[in-house]
C-alpha cells in the first residue's frame, strides 16, 4: 500500500491536512478573501465585539478588522514557521548524513559541536540569538534555523549510522562505488523519510517559537499583521474584549496542532519507527 493511500486511511491526518490546506489557501488568496484593509484603522471603531455588523470577528485596539488581519497575519506566521524548518532540514540533513556515513573523528567533532547547542533550551537559544542579531523577521528566521539544524542533524546522523553498516551499502563499497554515489543512491533514499518526518514535527514548534519572538518584539514589527505580534498588541484589550484578544492565540493553536497531527500521520504512513 502506498504512502498516500495509508495517509488517506488516517482520518485525523486527513482532517489536519484539510485544515492546513484551508489556512494556506486563505493566506494565498488573502487580498480577495479579506473583507477590509488590514492596515486601515479608526479609533471610533476600536474593539468592536465579534458579530458586529461591520466586523464579523470584531476589531482590534486600533479599530482594524480582525478577520482581515488574521487572514493576512497567517502569511507571516506560516512563513516564519515553515522557512526555518526547511532550511534546517537541508542543512541538518547534510551535516548529519556526512557525520553518520564518514564516522570516526569527523563524526565525533561534528556531534560534539552539536551537543553544545543541546545544552540550551530551544526557546532560550532562539531568544538569545534573536536578541544578539537584532529584532526583525530575517534575524528571527536565522535564529530559528540555527536552533533546529542541530536537532535535524542528530536524527540524520543516527539513521545514517544504522544504514551505513547494512549489506547493500557494504556491497556498493566493495564494488568500488564512490562515497558520493553511495550516499546519493543507497543512503539518501533510506534515511530521508525519517529525517523528513522529524522535520515536519518541528513545524508546530517553529510556529510557536516564532510567534513568541514576535510577541517579545524580536520578530515582525507593527503594523504588520502577524499572529504573535497581534497577541502582544491586544494585551491591553484582554479585560475589555477577551474573545478578541484570544483570536490570534487560537489561530496559532489550531495551526500548530494541525501540523503536529499531520506529522504523526506521516510517521505512521511512512512506517517510521
């Protein structure tokens, strides 16, 4: 049974994929779906409740339409959640596969450097790096990439170490195949699945940490709509319109849970242990 068919037989994974697809389509077609300009403010219309005739999901502290800002905010939130994981997947896979296949002192040197990063909690390391690099979306992405690359590299090294001692790899080595050919033909196809599944499980973590950086002022800057930043700017409204203030957090929660459930479905479909 193919991977797609096994994944389709998992109703939870399918539901998560539908949620993610809906969010992705919404942010892609945001200019046509958003009912209002997400940047247009009016102090006369601030903090309108959910269900208001002019604002289906209410308005924020500056009178901007919440539905429009949530739709447009998904662009930055998804971008800051997905890009660091994609970059970490590429960099970490390369580092880990090289370390796992070559072994010896090369493996030891690379893994000892990676162990240094594991001495710090992910959130603390991301905040420290973002603070050192300076506030901004690009610096936040660099910080998150640095945080996730060692994690991916460790998984890649582990699975590659197991594969390199298999008979088909030894046979390829004995036949005179080059190291690059063995890695590309025999190793990569067997290790990419587990690495990809693990990287997919980091997307939800990446989104939460990225939103946290924006909440702390280390990510996106006003007036850009971004879910973590919106949580920060709506803090003053939590006692006046708590339902409005909770909306960005709800979107972060729903999206991260959907990615987490989908990654679990991929793990089962790919039969990764």
